[in-house]
């Protein structure tokens, strides 16, 4: 199951973290991979890892804030790989502008526009370019958007980011409906806190790590391979009847209520005899 032999995949934000893990997981299942990101050094490093797995690797340097470049990125990936079967829109995140992070009253127009460019606009137009190409190929395909648990839960100080991810989650469902006639499936993964360079400040010490882990019933933070494993399923032929869905990879966070969190805070080790 979950063979990617003969498949061609493009992963944005593929130079590190979740994107790197997804690219390597797909390559491990037999796919040829194009990775896109801003850092050429990171791209080259992941490309070498893909090649060590015996698969073709294509590195495409792009800044996803520039939406006018994403269609060319998709078409170039398909040209160099000999087609395109899977697109993973992983690139995104916070932008380094005043007003991007903090209370909504501090938001600036520049920060808002940049946040939506990288987290909504560019992923959407990359997906539309991929849909057009996959439709022409006539063999269907899979598109996967990486959103965030912030798309579901309000996150103070991250309101603009969360609203952008919520928008992408909604567009995932709409595009899943529209592209289905061409046998193109569109899904999303909404991760909780994943251990990457972007979250390392929250996990700097044992106490901080334990505090973050306590948010989740499974009692640990996620790692990139947790998301990659879900991506392998959602983009595989075995998920051929799964589309328009948001998969939450959150260590059970959606099962928690305020009462459950209070119990966990005061009794962090469950009494298994009462389960």
C-alpha cells in the first residue's frame, strides 16, 4: 500500500521542517520530487537526501509572497519531472513585519497583505495551476494544503495568521468540489505544535516542552514525520475517495474541553484503572 512509484510531486517550503519531511516521505515511497523554497542551500541539502533514496530531485528557488511566480513554479516542476501528480502547499507561516503578530489593533495593512499573500493567495493560485495541468494530463491528482490548528481555535496574538489559514481551509473544500470532476482530490492537514525551527522558542527547555506537551492528550508535541505520514496517506491512491477534508494532526487536541484541560492540569498522570 501507499506506493508512489511513477508519481511526480511538488512540495513547497520543502527546504526544512514539515516540507522536508513530506518530500522525503514521498521519495521513500517511490516518487520523484520537486521542492520549492527561498533558501538555495536548504533546497540543495534536501535534494541530495532525495537523490540518496534513488529518486529524481528538482530544486526551485521561489519566495511564495510573489504570487505571480507560482504558476511558473508549478509548470517548471512538471516540465523537469515529466508531469505532476501531487502538489503540497506547505510554504507559509508568520511574516516578519510589524503588525503581523500581536493584538488585532496593532495590525498593519502591509502585514495583513503579506500574511494573506503567503498563506492564502499563493497556495490558491499554485493549486489552480496544478489543477489545470492535472486536468490536461487526464489522470487525476492530489493537492494537499498545510493549514494550522489556528484555523479552528482562536489564537490570541496570531489572529491574522489564523484567519488566513481558516481561509485556506475553506478554499480547500471549495476546490475539492470544483476539481472533483477531473478526479483531482483536494485536502488539508491542520497540525498542532510541530517541533521545527519556527517553534523552537516554545520548546527551549524541559519545563517549556512539558507545558506544551500538556496541551495534548497524547502528552507530546508533534514532529514533522507525524505530518508527513498523514500526507502520504492523503495523497496516495488508497485515499482515492477522500477529498474536501481537513485532517487534524494534533495529538488529540480537538478531543479536549476546558474541563479536561483542568483535570490534566491538576492530575497530569491519568489513573488507568478508571479509564
